[in-house]
């Protein structure tokens, strides 16, 4: 499969830069080529593969080459000699799952060597048997993984996933619109904000937060009944017209303008908007906030294991991880990033959203890993709330 | 007498005004799209007007994902339109020129895809493709899906256009000694060509624009609308507007050239 | 040899050519459909493909060896065949697989294949769980259809009767918005209807907000994330589908008829009502169908412009496919949608009298 160099785009602010290489959408996909690329070679994990690597990640999730700085992808390629194709085709966990399901579900392989599902999706892929073990024996820097992420419920052996970036979901609000500081999940349901509340389409973040507000620990649930009270509360809020919309990342504009007074939101989004609009605040509620992380996993049959190992080792070097974190502004799962970041961007290194203090850290709870059947119940109930 | 003429005139003016407003309504979002291609959004979403800038137009292809998706869309549209035009025109000629058993039933069949909601068309094709392993989801399946609904459009449009065609011209040509093949290519085809071209232009537009059917059948191939949708939860860069405006300008240009040439041909034919 | 002897009469006569053509068309279409829809597999499938091949061969034979009468009778079938194969394989077969899928169940939630188990409960679920979405889909689509008719008819009228030399240009203008992506047009409406956008500002200045809120058109002083916005989006996106068929119908009307009517009735309005309107009905019929049907199954407008209480059946079907991974229920919902639409269309055409669509 062809791989293309990441092209730089001079003169645009870092927020607007998109690192892309469109190997998938690229020229002349003839049927034979398509079959050859996607089709069922069972080149298992035994051989190390070639010197190429295809990594499909979320958009705006890596530091680009611009403003005189070299981006991580370019630095890695120069340092390791690996031809990395970095693609931002991972837009949504469920949509991506629907794309790979016809292939991985019938025993075929997919193109990318590394993909970036959120931890719960990684858990689902693992349970379905669609993942290969990571070549961790060739990734010494994996030891730098923060303890909080070791052996999570979604990957109990810790051998199938390595976190990419982490983040929290909490309350994002516009202080001008609310008129006061917000502290609790109950504020989301304050009648004063009726019709000006937005929540996330990400079920675990929205439901997780509401559960925490009801005093239930989302990391300890295993049946639907335990969470029913949260769904009832959400259903009522929706029926009352209290919730204006369920959004992806697109709540930030409306939040900045005050159209949404308060949202369930993500720390990184708020951080990026705050520079231009200091009215937008983020808080991890006193009852707690949800912790999530996007992972690097290798789908079954991924060929370029050595190259993948080199990449993972590279991004788990605190020096490199700090550069990524400086741009992406989500929580890095690598130890020692804070010290390195202080050398590049001291202000960022002190930002509590990026490096929460211990008290806040204790309140960050990941959602439990649900079994297939229970997850189906959760998803069905959540679909009712979202209106679908 | 004068009252009714005045009423008639007021009515006519009102009607024209109404139509102008209607056209303005049709173009309002287009104007917004073009306008916002000059916007410099503060955040990741190009929804609120901030300030004027030419930067986006200086680097229209800076978003590589968008650009490659657009290129994919154009290729798909080109290929599917070509196939659908040929197949659809053949059907149209068959239906319009000949009277044969089963033509009524066939017309009904032709209209059926138009009366099926896109979501049903898309999802049913997806279930078909899921159940086999000859083709993978991707470029091929998208082209197949597009041709499927384009055929109906092309066939019906061309048939409507060639309804008034004087088939005795063919007879005349054959009387003059031309073989059926020659008759078709030299006499029939040039005369029905405008209808076919109009239909293929419409089919091309439908293919570029298609979202719902493509959504279900694309696999990992990304077309322009899919790219916009996929990214729209995370960001809406102004390059979307730039590329959309460019497509618009190109189509308008083609249409203007087409109509100018048509007008010139009409004038030329009218000359004694 | 014997085959050719048998075919000899066919090669001569018109009826023979017609028979061969029609038979071949049907055989090929059915064979393709059967294989595509997996009615037959293995040897039976091969046999069907052979039958199809035989059909094509006999057509070719007649075309090569037949008399002029037979060839002429054969021509339409030959022209129709490639398109028919495509339609049979990629329209009829998928509808069949959809039907089958709607009566299937999956072994596990994420299995790729479904098993045919006469699972009628899928339909029960489709009806019981998604009633509001179905209702809203038809309500919004109906409202949008009425609006497109009100906006589109005058436009079509003006183009047909006042357009003159500029007719094609005006028609082109109607079609041009199509060339921007459906999504981008809808997203443009989020800018136009935004809380801080022009429309809301104008309404605020004119103090119409409270009036509109009492009627239910606006919510909390905003237009975005309301049913109004969804209907507005639907109306806009399907307007060309209403204008074009009405224009085609109006264009066929002989202007002299209208002139004569005006002489007779001495009032343009009455002339319109008595002459133009009835003659335009075939276009109105086509336009309303081409608007209502796709609008009923749409999910894009509701997703971008609506709120959790304005979702349509299209959103639910998409959700069942994507989030719930429940292809059988999604297929059942699609089928119910098609069935209801077909029913509505049948009632509607009875009301109109049977008209052909073009």
C-alpha cells in the first residue's frame, strides 16, 4: 500500500492545522488493488513486517509540523527511518467499528497497523478477538506508563492496548451565561438552565456523570438496573426539553457564545477554547468526573509489528510525549511529561486541566467494562434518550 | 376592462416578485457558503462569522483529507455517470422508440427506486454486500450504488426529452440508403444528445451530492460528503466552503458555456 | 442444430422476435435476481446462470440471423437488457435481502451474518418502539411537501410562462444548489438560523419572537434545534424536486389555451384555476411524491437542525444500524417505512386519478 509523506501547511495557526495523509482515499483504487490491500492474507503476528506503518487516529490529535517546529510524525520518520502514514480517519468509535466489522468479523484483515479506539471500544474489540498482542517486548518505554492506566478493566492483561492520550469529561460552562461558578452534577439539571444544556453523544461520559451525581460509582456497575436511575433522570430531562442537544465536539462554539449555558464537555476542548474566550470554564464536579483514554491497538493480522513497536517506543519517550501534549493539550499517559513540558511551556505544565492535583485525580473514575449484553441494554436506553 | 388589466398587472408583478424571493431563498445558503469561505473562524467550527480573510482561498487544498475525499467523489461521479448514462439512455430509447409488451410494467420498475427512501436503498444494498464476498465495501460498492439510482433518473429524464422526437427521420435516412447503425449515429444520436447530456449532468450532481446511500456502502473509502459528515462532529474547516464554492463556480461556468453554445447553434439554425 | 431449426420461424416473424426478446429479458433478469438474492446457491445457481446465458445467446442468434421484422421486435429488449441486469441485481435483490434480514436474528450482537429465523418480533419492535419517530417523520415530511408546493409552484409557473428565452438559464439556477453537498447546504442553515444569526436578529427586532413562540415555531427565543428548523431544512433541500416536475407539466401546456381561457373568463385568476391548474396536476403529483418520500426517510436535517425530541425514523434506522448493530430490526423498520409510504402513495394516487410520474 502506498504511503505518503505528511505535507506541511505553512502559515496557519496551530489550532487549524490538520495533519493528514489520505492513503485511503487516494488515487486509483481499482478492484484488484482493493482486494489485495484489504483481502485475507493471514500474515500473522509472527513476522516483523516491513518498514512502513499506517496509523489511523482521531483528528487534531498530534503536533503538526508548523511554526518552525517539526511535528512528531516527521521527527519519528527522521529518527527511525520508518515510513509512517498518519491518517486521521478515526472520527467516531461506532462508525469506525461499522467499517471494520465486515472485514474483521469475517476473518479478514484491515489496512491500518495501529488504530485508536477509546478504551471501551478497545475492550469490545478485544472481547471479539479482533486484536493482536502488542509487541511490548520491543517497547521498553512502555514502562513509562502511568500507574493509573495499568491493567485496566478493558484490557486486564495490559498486553493489547497502550493509551495514546487521556481526558476527562466534566462540566463545561459559560460563566457569563450561568452567572455563577458551577461545582456539581446537579447544576446540569438546574431548572434555571432549561433549554440551554447540551450533553455528549458519548454514552459513558454523559451517563457516567449523571451516575456520579446520584452517588453511584460507574466503575463498579455490571447490570443495567444499577444505572436505571440515571437513565430515568436523563429521560425526564429530555422530555421536558431541558436538554437542547446531544453533541460531539461541536458544543464549543455555542458554549462560547452562551447559547449553551452548561454542557457535559471534555477538558481538552475547553482548554483549546479558553485562550480565545476566558468565559468558558471547565470543572471536574465534586461528585466526580469520568476518565477516558484513547488507545493504540493493533488489529488482528497487522503486519508491520516492528515498525509499530518503534512508533510506540518513540511516543512513550517523555521528551516526545511532552511535545505531543503541548499541542494536543489532553492528559498524557506517560510518566515524566510534566517535567519535560515545563521546559517547553511552563504555563501549560501548571495547568490543572492537564495535570490535575491528587484530590481531583481521586475523583476521576473510568466507566466499567460492560459485557456485550449489558452494553446492548445501555446503548438501547441511551438511544431512546438521544431520540433515535 | 381597465380594472381587470390593472389587477392582471398587479397580479403579474406580485407573481414575479414572489418568484424572485423564491430564487433568493434557493440561493441564500449558497451565498452563506460562499461568504463563509472567506471567514476566519476562531475555533474549529466555521459557523459564526468572525472576520474576513483571503487565507482560505490561498490554500484551498490545505486540508488533505477533504481534498482527497473530493477527488474520490469526482472519480466516483465520473465513472458512475458514464455507466448510468449509457445504460439509462439505452432504456430510454428502448421505451420511447418502441412499443412492446411489458413496457408498462418496466416503467413501473424504473420508477420504483425513486420512490424508495434513500435510507432503505442504502441499507438494503449494504445487506446485499454484507452477504457476499466478491466485492469489498469501498469504491466499487459506491459506484454500484450510485449507478443504481442514477439509471432511473437518466432513463426517465431522457425519455421525457425524446418523447417529441420525430422517428420518421430515421425512416427517411434509411430510405436514403443508410444502415440502421449509421442512421442511429448520424441522425438519431446527435438530435437526442442534448437530452442525454442534460440527464447526465443531473446524474453527476446526484452522485457528487449523495450522502445517505453512500454512508451505508462506503467501507473505508471516503467521499466528500462523508468526509464533511465524519469530521463535522470534530471540526468544520473553511476549506469545505472553499471547495464547495469552487465546484459551484465550475458548474456555473459549464452551464453558461453550454447555454451560450446552444443559443449560438439555435441562431445559426434559424439563419436562412 | 436442432435448436436452430426450432428457432428458424422465430428468426423470421415479428411475434417470434418479440417472444424471444421478452422471454430472454425475463429469464436473464430472474436469473440474476435469484443468484443475487441467494434464492439458489451451488448447482442451482450455476444452472440459473446457464439459463441466462442461453437467453442471451438466443437473442444474439436472432439478432444476427433474423429477418428485419424480428430484429426490429427484438431491439427494445436488447436495449433494455443491460440496465435490467443492473436493476435486478442492485435494486430488486437488495430489497429481497432486506426483507430476509428483517425476519432474521443475529447469533450474537456483533456477528456479521444474520440467521433467517422467521423473527416476526422485529416487526413488533419496529412498530412499538418507534411510533413517535414514524409519526414525526410523516408529519415533518408532509409539512415540508406542502411548503415546497407553495414555494415551488409559483417559481415553476414563472419559469414556464414568463421565462421565455431564459428558461434554461432559470432551470439551471434551480439545479445549481444541488452541486454543493447536501450536508454543506444543511450546515449552512445552522449558520443562518443560529442564535446570533441574521434570521433570529431580524425576528427579535420585529418583536415577533413571542408570537412565534406561542405558536410553537420558536423555542426559548431560538430557531436552531427546533422542529421548525428541521422542516425548514427539509423544505429547502427538496425544493428542486418539486419545481422540476411541475415545470415539465406546465411547459407542455399550450399558451394559446391560456390566452383562450383568459378571453373566455376575462380574469387571469379564473383562467389559471380552470385551465392551468388542472393541466399541471400531473406535475404536482410527481413533485409531491418526489419530495415526500425521500423527506420521510431523511435523518440529516433532524440530526443537524433538531433536538432530541424532533428525531425522525431515519435517525432511528441509522442508530439501529450503527449504534445497536441490530441489522434485523433496522431492516424491519426500513420495510415498515416502505410499506407505509407505498400505502400512502396508493391512497394518494387514487385520490388524484392514476397519473404517470413523468
